[in-house]
């Protein structure tokens, strides 16, 4: 399993490419293919699934490009965030001077149990939005694991709770859940550099 960070989405959001052999999976399709391919060259015919951590525009900005160029790609997102897709206020695009709505279809992310040969376990981590989820992906034979936290946990911080569907109470519960993972687990957040559970326990004030 190879994880590639493409940090050029709107508001400097991270898109992630997960490669397992010839199979490609995307977490938060916020960056155009031409930019993503400069980080990791791949054929769109190898794209098997798109996983969305939450419904804000800066994490789904380029999804239509991938769906138009690739065929039979499964999309996973929480139905709790469906209302955000049709409102520029709720999906926060209005904060960037845009009036965007999104009409793609998706499967309930809570049904996701694997990405090809890779294991995948979804944890509901609301607080930033009602439907925010963190996805634990595990390598088939390597034993490597990665937790994609969206805007729930960043390196040294957490996501905002004052937007549509946000809740400080829910965020606190989600942080407690994430704190319980193995200390060596790598975290791949929606913005900023990667981290580990151990680093956040030591340095993130919201983990205290």
C-alpha cells in the first residue's frame, strides 16, 4: 500500500491517492487529475473508488472530473452530509466566493469494508459536520495502516465546529475515539502534514 498526499485542493486541502498494485483509490477528490498525476502518475482506468470524509466543497471540488473520466467508480460518503451538497452556504463554497452545488450519487460510507485487497473500516467522527468520518485503511500483507481523518483531527489541532452540522460535543466524543487508536498509527488529515496518534497525544492540546 502506498499513500501519496496531493496538498493543492481549495483552502490547501489534501487529496490522497492510495495505490495497491495497479488499483488506485482516492480520498477526498479536491485536486484536478493533471495536478495529482504530477505527484503520482496513474491511469484513470485504474481508479476503483472515491472515498469522501465529509461534504465540504474543498474536499470534493474535482469529483465530477474523475467521474466523467473513469468508469464504474464507486463513491462513498455519509448520507448525513447529503444536505451539504446542494447548498453553497452549507458546503462552505460561499466562503471562497463560489456558489457551488454537487449532484453526484454515492453509497453510504458506513457499508465500506474494503478497498480492493486493502482492508477498510469506517469510524463515524462527527463534530466538524454531522457526517464526518475517519477511514482506517490497512495493507493486505504489509500490515501497514493509515487513518484518514478529514477535518476532524489535524496535526496539533482539530477542525472547526461552528459551521453547518458542527458540534463541539460530538467533536469531543470523536477525539476520544481517535485517542484510543494504537500510538504508532499514521494520521492523514484533510489539511496540513501527516502525524501519528502518539504525536497528537503529546502535542495536540485538544487531546489532553
